[in-house]
């Protein structure tokens, strides 16, 4: 039975296994590494105690050690009890989860050990991000995968961050590393496995069609989030498959970060602060993924900017003060201010409408909320849903006050609660008349083919209306379904430049017109009439026509200066 040992001196040598965890959990063959397996939080520590890994000791605050009493009654390891402050001094950072455990690494199983008796395997190549690797192990455990095999370029599954993100499932799912890659896949075929490579390539077949070999054994080959699988790995597979998805709902965090990098993290932060989203947000890649902490009130106030298509309403906690005799003593007037270009606010709201209609917030519609609305899910250690109609903003946060992992996505935990509240709230007279969001001037709706993102033709099997800042819409007809170029250059050359000729006019209704401007011609991103390139080479002699990305990002400022007066631009990421 475990004995609790109280320690108040951070220099006590018995705590050395927990000291400086940024290096102590490195593999034994790395400088400064001791190869320890480190578990954080009660859930992961419980799984470590039940695993095959020999636990050396625990360290935690008394409340967390007490929560593990059931598991510790069956263990024979020291449990060191200390304060949160002492823990932070020892491990080198503030630990919110309140308990740690360290274990030795046993001899790893061989590939043969993992393959033996398995029916479904996950085979990974190039997964070098520890958090992605941990998430893969967690999903593998949830989906009943029997084992994980690591190919070239994979990080260490027992690194502390991988163990934490996997919620300890990396300690439960057996894994091994190929000595030869991708030649090791031949061994799987010899053992009766069909090797299926997952990739979004157009020549892939649906995963639903995959039946495995006669023995029902399948090895699913997965690559990294960025480049995906190597050509060598794809060539070594038996079949190339993809997971069917509704177009436009896949989440590409890498692309999001790249866009933020392109326009500058400092400008992203500038817009966030302009919307009042908090001074703690800094110009780092994490800002593109919403990684900075905020309160529900801060989020709700920021989202009023989208609900009103550009105007922020400041939070007010009192609406009016009424005396005992019924006299109005004071009435608080709403404080509002312009915070965002209406065109940008509308385009963002349009994207968030899709979140409810066919994205991660689809549970809202499934619960029966049918009014025009938009919103966004959020998932970290907790679950969020922030959504709004034209009349009402509501933010739902579900989580633990000690930062424990909720273990549920925002779309699963928070979105249904939001839907229940909004169904009741919009039944009230003040909120029941929600209208669809009004498209402001300077935005155009264009019919596109969602597969090619080019202008739809009559032959396109699927079309949808998409919104753009006027002048930044695609101008090329869908080539995949019998279209022809609407410009002399391709759509990519339209975005990135490249000497294109004057394009045919795309009207606000999405139709290709003659280029004749009327009094209601849509404005471009700079507010001028967008008529047959009149603001391009013909409109300003000697100045190149702005491409689509420049037009969109030009909304946030940064007009071109005379070359002889221009100053060197600040480096990307400078804070405003």
C-alpha cells in the first residue's frame, strides 16, 4: 500500500525524478534525458498505475493524492505530498493538474509482438508533432485499433506532451517502430494485412469500400498534417483511400496559421484588440488557433461585433435602477462603437453560419433550433460554443475550474446546451423576430463549384453561393466541368499576380457581365466602382493592379506609398 510522505523542501533529493521536466522526460539517448515516462493529472496517473510501466513515485498536492486513494491502495510506490508552489519550483513551471507520476520505460515490444493477434493497425509516417501523435493514440484507443506502428519521422510517443494529450491511452495501446521504412510494410502483407493509405488525393476510393483481406486484417497508413504521406509510402500501399466528408468542413490549422503569417501576426492581434478581445493576446502563431485564454463575458462582447455586422456593444451588468416606489432612478444606455469593417464581419458571419448548418456545431440544428444564426465551437481542456442571432449573443463554457481535461469537444458538450437555451430565449417577444444577416455594400455573392472553388458552370453537379469582398471573387469558370477561362490567367495567377489581362466583370449576383457599370455597381475592397479593371492599370497609371489577397488584407489598412517615400515594412509578427 502506498504511503503518503509530506515534503515542504523543494531541494529534497527524493524529488529529483520530477525536477526540470522540460529535459527529464527526454529519451535516454538524448542529452540530459533519463527516459522517464511522466503522467500529469489524476486520469492519466490512474492509467499509468494500471499499465505495464513500473511507477517510481508520485508527487502532488494533498487533494489530488487523496483522489487517487483507490488506485494507490493497490500500489506500492511513494506518494510525495507538497504545496502547489513547491511543485512549481521543482518541475520548473506551474502545473495546473496538481499531480504527477514518473515511471521507467520497460523494453519496447517488437513489431512482431504488436502485429500478432491484431486485426486493425494504425501505421504512422512523419508524425513529428507530439500533440498530434498523442491525439492519434487517443483516437486509436477510442476506435478499437489494436496497435500502432511507427515509420520514419515519428516523434517519441512517451514524451510527456504526447502522454498528456493522449489522456494516457499511449500507455494502453501497444506500439513499435519499424527498423526499415517503408520496406517494413511488406511484413504486414506477409501476415495477411491489406495496407490502406489515407490521403485526400482525387484518385482515392472511399474508406467505406475497404473490406480488408479475406482474414479481415487492415493496416491504415497515416501521414503528417502538413505534407501527408511520402510518395514512397503511397507506392508501398495496396490501396489509396479517403474518408468521405461534406465539402468545406475539414479543419486545416496549418492553413490558418499560414494565412496569419502571411498578413502578419501583429495585424491579427490589432484586429482582435480592436474588437476588445483582451490585452493578453500576443502576436504568435497560437493567435491563429484561438489558444489564448478568455472569459465567456469577453467572448460574448467580442461576438456582438459579428451579430451587428461591425459594431461592438460593451458589456453592461445593470440595465436600470428602479426605486421601491417604482420610479426610474437610472437607466444604463448601451455603449457601442464601430469595431470591424462590415464586409469582414459579414464574411466571417457567413463562415460561422456554415458551422451550424454543416460543421462542428451541427448539433444545434439537430436539437431543433431553426432560426438564422451563426456560431463557433471551441475545444481545448474545456468546451465552448459562442453563437448569435441578429438579436441575441450567447456563449456557453463547460469545463473544470482546476483546468482538468473535459474530454469532450465543444460541439458535443456546449453546442446542445446553447441550442436548448436559444430555443427558449427566442420564444420570448424580445428575441423571437430574428432575421437573416444583412449583406453590406462591398460584398458580392458568387455561385461556385465547391470542388474547384471556381465559378460554377451549368455542368457542375454541385454548386453553392459563396461571399467575397467585391473584387476578390474568382473569375475563372470551373475547368473540371467544361468551363473556360474568364480571364487570360488562371485563378491562382489572379490571386498571386502574373500579368493577366482585363477580366470580364463578375456582378454582385455572381453572373459574368459585360463590364458595364451602373449606379449600383459593387464597390471593390477600396470602395471604388469595380468596372472592367478601371482601378487597375487604366485607373492609376504606373501602379500595378492589386490581386485578391491584397484587396482583402487592404481592408485592415496599409495603402501603397510612393516608392521613393516608402519605408522598410515591419517584420511580420510585430505587435501593433
